[in-house]
C-alpha cells in the first residue's frame, strides 16, 4: 500500500466488537460518525455496549483488507454487506451514536 487511504492514522483507536476480535465474526457494518469523525467496524450481531472494544484501525485492516475499499466513506455514512466476500454498499447513516447503532444493519 503506497499511501494510507483512511482519514485517520493507522494506529488511531476505532470501535469494533468482541465478536470480531475474539470469535472471528466478519465485519459487516462500518460507520463513519458525523459528530466526531470516528469509525465503528461491527459484526452486525452485537447489541450490548460491553461488547465494544477499541483497537488500532490497522489491526482491523490486517484482519480484513476489503476495508481499504471503503476508506473514503464520508462522515455521516455507513457501509454494509450481507456476508464476508460480498460487495460493500453505502448510504447516509441516520443514527450517529455507537450505542444506538451497534448491530444495526438497516
């Protein structure tokens, strides 16, 4: 990779879930929050605040290189896919708080 495509540095903490990190579930929902520009990388199955984990973005990119395809996701948007290996879709995200949207794939 010649240049880092995300709008944050590789070691910047981002939100994911315990299920992605510990159980190997795929990242199916990506949120780029309008309010502060932070990112969430979710499995779409977790809905409890205590399932949230912070890790460097680079760790998630190393787990799933397809995240590079959505690095230009604008603030206030979400990306989703039905399963690992399927194409990413994107749209404006109506919700802008992690607690309200963990597991929200609609």
